[in-house]
C-alpha cells in the first residue's frame, strides 16, 4: 500500500509540474533597436531580408536601412513601402532589402478570435492581451506576434523617409519625415508585435505594441502611429 501511495504521489506531482509549465510563444527575432537609431544615429543595415526568402510562414515588420521606408512581411510575402521622388507611395515586393530595424517570427498556424467591439485603442488591446493570454496559451511575459483583420475605424499612419543630413532623431520627426495620412473605415491586415520588455528596442517608450498595416487593395502599407479599431475585426494569435 505504501508503495502504491508513493507511485500516486509521484504521478500527481508530474501532472502538477506539467500543468505549471510556462507557455512558449513562437520565437521572436529582433535586429537593431530604436535606441541605436535615435540616440546613436545608427541607421546601418542589421540584416538582409533575403535570409527569409524560403520560408512561407515568416511574419515581420521594421524599417529599411537609412530609414528609407517601411517593412511588412506577411506569410513570407514582402510589402516594402517607401517614398518616391515625386513624394508618392512606392511599393516593392522584392525580398532583397536591408533593414536597420526588423522584428520577425515564424507562425505555422493562427487561432482566430473575434476582437470585442469594446476594444477601440491600442492601450485597450494591451489590457485585453493580459486577460486572454492564459486561455490562448500565450506567455504575456515574452514577446509574441498578432494579426488583426477587417475594417479599422481610423488609422494614423506614416512611411518614413529620413533626411540623411539630419542627425537629431525623435519620434515626431520620424513621423513627419516622409509621407503620412489618416485612413477611415478601411479594410486592412495589421501585423503587430507585443512585448512588455522591449521598450526603446522595437516599441516606443509609451507602448508595448508595434504595428504595421496593409490595406486590402494593397495600395497603402506603413507604420501605425495611432488606431481606432472597428466593430467587426478578427484577432489572430499564434496557435
């Protein structure tokens, strides 16, 4: 009988340990940092995106070398936006670009959720992640990607085009250096990365989230400065 109790005790301890294991998010790779860009003026290449050419499950975002455009990669497909000489939006679907800041992950499968209509701002989205992380096997203490699809009510965006002669960086100057605008009631795909521990690395000091977008008509892609979510959008988390 004593031996039986020992076996049962070991068995239940094993179950307890397994149930308490930390959920693992898909690994997130980070190249470069906002601190290096803003405080050290380092706009050099940290990686060539052609490293990811053969992986259809790559998702990434960032800024081009010398801050001459924005990077978005969805399902291995690059959407590189930049400012042309005519001050218009230029697009490239070529993977052969260099990045001064790049955040990347591989996701083979996503779990689709309904984004509650009560979630309107990025701050509310951050709080929502805290609430749903356990039920969706997300480790909130580690970085993770997410996707939002559907019609966003309002998006303030920009595509950076930094003046190489300017050595004084700020968030506002980055927004104003290239093209910017406001989209209202526009269908789009948003890729974002969340992290509590990457402020001034790939998120700004006031947020845990960095997001880029691509409109469904593929006419505009860029960095999201501010957003007001719509009432019928889908949230996708790594499965």
